[in-house]
């Protein structure tokens, strides 16, 4: 069925050539790079379009006689044309300016109603670190329980996504998540991203996009890197021996850049002992380079390469009881040997070709080399009273992938359509993925797991949007995912398998999607989305349990995005999510854990307001009610699942050169276990950013935890034992940041 839909969608694109009479390209006036997502409105018909990812728009005869055409994009000056002027132009250049909400248009032409929120946020607020980029997603919270080197714990829409099990992260279309990872399924370490090279983020909550498959249950996030940068040198220094250096340089000269050819490099180094009693000695190095340019009259090439390595010590999770009794301090550690090192090397290439009929063919290939070595001790001396329970998790991985998509627009009588047909595929293979019981990191006491993992997936998909009229559009999509698993067990005493050798399995799942968008007028749009998605299980759990089906997830969103005032945007959504039972591989114990059916119901509210050009206010409030199904009432809470959360702040950029912002994060207390007998404490903290720019120099100060609140960033329920004492079950936690300041100076040229 999916193949039939793909062929049908491609055949529709042939109709387009008969109806399209002109292609107009939209570009940045300075960089000459194409602008995606430019909104073009034809008056008085009030029909709106958005430019493609190559900056193009195909004009049909039915709208070419409009009296007035307005062109706008977030972060650019608005332009207006008469029909005659517009049709004479082949290229239209837009001049960048400070983002103004008054220029933002609510339009049904967008397939992602909340994309406008993400674009205005990153343009108005900026980002100061890689963690802050993820926090750009309204309602998304992160926590760190290894001090900075390990992937963050991610929470969204009532899901404890662990390190990425139910949320799909990508960078320029290349997946960040690692399937069948040594530490946990979907592990997503985004620390290889340099924050200054991020131009914007595209995100969506839920599972309603046909081009997003595995893990995209609570939502997905795609970081987009800049195609061009300003030359920049930056130095930072702060408390706890924190230092950071950053440099970004254009390689091509002004002559090539004026022709739309760009090549730049960026690199950063960071060191910090952090705020723990046990110094982290955290070290991280990042390198990134990107080429972007036109390689023929109708083709564009983008190539990125990056290198990342980090090494750190960690205080880990400590028992509340040990702190309360005074055995260790609030920022103390029991096992000083926790920590790790990891590295990732990426290359990512995308070729986009636009045909005369306006259709676009994109081909992407990527490769990652990934190394991971982590030392943890969650239970202290529970199982080994003499040596402790330290574990070592490590893997060596190669990841290869391909994404291909054909996008087209067509005219079916009076109906306008837009569609895409795509194919995604990835191949992960690891060598000697290991879980071991160790002492002082490198003394092997016992191997628990050892083997090679191979996982291959292939996923065709189809999506078609039909504009019934200028107000109503309907999108129907579907995808089919087929996953092949292989695990070669190298540990004879592993009781999960009958012996040494290879174990194989395969699963497949079909996921339909549908969204309806209705724009009442220029200031209100409503949407209804329904869909099915899934998250894959670890290869070791699948092959050892006779290849159980991929756990399905179902979701419904009903929402609106409104401009009640010219300088205000309000987004509201009511949502429902249901997840089937699954068999999850527990990376910390090498066991397979059963997780039953769950349902979550909630609501999201986002408000953006810009009373004057220099001031930008934002607030997000999110609620989720999650329960396990089949359990007794009062004993069916989902541990650590967020309930109430909120973020917000004020950002300012004055003509005098002063800028910055004050922000808050609030996470309400929630159930730490199934019967709510243990509570994960909530928190409310503030961060402050102050900047001053004079010509090419910029000075700044970032203050974390402005009011020095004592808070717990990560919390878990664990059975632990201190040496010489009885085992107890209770909350273990990693303390949140103390009051601390970091100053920076940068020079751009």
C-alpha cells in the first residue's frame, strides 16, 4: 500500500508542469543564501504560500493577477509588490532586521503551526549553551545526573524520555539518537553541537509527521546549522575554574560569499571543575565545518563535518538519607570513580535539485563514528559490599544512513496540493558492546554483557496536503518501518541467551497520520492532528524475546494559534497520548524490563508578547496527567513523569547596545514511584544574562541560579546500601547548579 501511495504522489507532480508559469527565488540580501519559510500573501484573494527549502515559490496563473503581494519572513523586513512588479522578478532579496511579532503572520500555508514560536524564540532570545537549545521547545525539561558529559534526561508531555527513548533528535536531518545503545535505547547526546552555529530549531510535539518515525512519540527536534557566520573570537571564564574559548571563521572571501558560496569553520574548548565537592575536571572539544552553495543552475550542495570528544569525573546520584545524616554534603560524592569519556565524528552531505516544474529532489547521506565509555554506581554497595557496585558501559559504533525525498506542488482543478514521497534508511553496528562490574574503573570483576549489535531499518513514507480552499487544508500521510536486528552474543554465561552465536529478529509497523488546519482569518488558525507512531526496543531485548512487535503509540492534538493583538501570539493545545506495552532492555543491569500500557492527557499554553521592539516576553505553561493502565487506582502513577511545568522570561535588546534577559524554570513536585509514597521534589529557579555590545566588541555576564536556590536536578528511586549499613530504598539525586557567574568577551569581524 505504501509503495502505491508513493507512486501516486510522484505521478501527481507531473500535473504541476502544465500549471506553473514562473519560479521566484527568495534570498538573504547579504549572504545571497536562499530563505526557507518566507510567507507570500496574495491580496485581495488572501491566499498564502511559503517558500521551499531552496527559497523558491512556484506561481500559478490562478493567482498571478493579484492586486498586491506581500513578502515577509521572521527576522527580515517586510516587502510589498504589485502583481506586475512581482511577476517581473526572478530573485527577491530580503534585508535582515530585529524580529518583530507585528510582522509575523498566522497562515494555514504552514504545515507546522507552532514553527513560528520556535523561530521567534531563537531570533529574540538567543542561546548561551547547548542545553539552552533544547529548552527552546516549550514544555521540554532536561536534567543531568553525570555532571555534564552524559546525555541529559529529557521530559516532555508527561514522558520521562530517559536519554531519548521517546523523543527523536537530529542535526541537519542526521539522527542524534543511538538505537540499542550501551546505556539506554535512543540515547541522544547533543554535546557535539556548538550553540553559536545553530540558526534555528524546528520541532513538533506528538507523532503526526510522516517523515518522522522511530522514537518520535512525545515529539521531535531538528537543529539547523547556519549556512553562513560572522568571524568571531570569544573567551569565557567563571566560577569553579570554568573556561571556554570559541572561534568561528569564514574560509571563502567576500567575492565568493556574494555569489552564495560559503565555507566556515568553528571550534570550541571548555574546561570546568563544576560546583561539586569532587572536582569534575570536565574537558570538551568541538570542531565543526560547513560548506553550502549552488553547484549548478538548479542544484545546491551542503556538506558538514564535525569532531567531538569529552572526558569528565562525576559525583553521580547520592542518597537523600546520606545527606540528611551528615555522612556527605549536599554536593558530595560516595564513589569518586564515576565519570567517563565519549567522542563522535560526523560527516553529512545533502544535495538538493529543483526541476523546472518546481518539484524538489533531496538526497542526504551521513556517517558517524561514535565511542562511549561510562562508569556509574547507582546502588553503591548493595550487591558487592566489599568492592562496590560500579559498572562500566562501553561501545564502539559506526552509523550510516540515507534520507531521500521528492517534494512537489500541483494544481488539481481549483485545488492546490503539496506532497512528498521519501525513503529513510540507517544501519547501526557496534563492536564489543559491554556491561561489566568493575573496580576503580578499569579492574574487571565480572562481565555481564558482551556482544556485537547490528540494526538496520528501511522506511518509505508519503505525505500529501490538499487545500480545500484558502482557509482549509488537510494532510494525509503514512509510513512503513521495517527493522532488522542481529546480536552476536560473546559471553557464554549470559543467561538471556542459550549460548554463543548470532541471534536475529525483524519487526515491521505501519503508521498512518492526518492533520486538518483551518485558518479563520489573518489572526487565528486551528488544527486537529491524529496519528500512530512507535518506539523501537533494544536489539538485545527483541532477539531474546522472539522478536516482539514494535510498541505502538497513538496521539491526538487539538489546538489553535492566535494573534489577539498585533504584537502577541498565543498557542493552545489539548492532547492525548497512548503507548502500548513494551519490553525494554535495562542498560544498567543488563535485564529486560516490562513496561505496561500507559495513557497521558494534557494541555499546552504558550504566549509571546513584544510590547515594544526592544522587549520580548514569553511564557509557557504545560500540564500532563499520566497513568499506567491496568493497575489499581492510587498505585498507577508513572514514576518521574512531569505534571505541571512552566518556563518564561523577558529578553531585551536596546539601541544603546545593552541586552540580555531574565528567565525562570518551574517544575512541580511529582510521583517518584507508582503509589506516590515517594516524591520527586519540584523547583523554581532563575537565570540572568547581561550583554553590552559596542561596534565589534561584546561583553557579557551569565548568572545561573540567581537566588541560590538549593534544588535537585535529577531524582530517582533506588535501593542502595552504604558500606557497613543496611540496604534502604529511597530517593537518590544529583544536586542542581549553585549560584554562579560566567563572564565573556567576544570580537566579531
